[in-house]
C-alpha cells in the first residue's frame, strides 16, 4: 500500500502544468470602439509585444444588433511565465475557488471576471 502512494506522487502525468492561457474579452454587441478598447486592455495585460486577435460575428442576429462580419470580441494567447502570473492573479480575484462546472473532462477549466481592474490594471 505504501508503494502505491509513492508511485502516485512520482508519476509525472499527475503534475499540473500550464500549456497556454487564452484570455477572451467579448463586448456586448457590435461597436468597433468597444472592441478596440477591449484589445487595448488585452495588450496591456499581456505586457510584451503580443497583439490581440479580433473575433468576428458568424451570423446576423437582428435582436442583438450585430451583422455577419462585425468585430465583437478580442482574444490573446499567453504561454510560459506570463501565463502563470496572469492565471495566479485571476485565481486570486476568484479567491482560489471555482465551481465543479468550471472544469472539463479533458483537464481544462475556465472562469470569468467582471472587471479587468480586479487584475491590477488601471483604466
């Protein structure tokens, strides 16, 4: 029984590692000014020379006021030490507690933050 415990502790597949961190910032409708502000927030958050990628609307939805091809979101992918630092700040905002529904069966998880100023950014 004791040998089984040490095997679990030494198993490299049980170690937690961060491959990448994807930060998505979606604005509540079409508006290039709002999306550009979201992109600026993401570039400030990433720090380095990383440039956010704009996401476009796939379908026209009249009730949302968006048309196909409108820019509605921006996202950025971080890796390495910077990803670990931003993830730590995000988990601190959530007080290190996530619900069970935040985790997928493949080992990924996601959570939302209402305001970017909670991460330590200024307006």
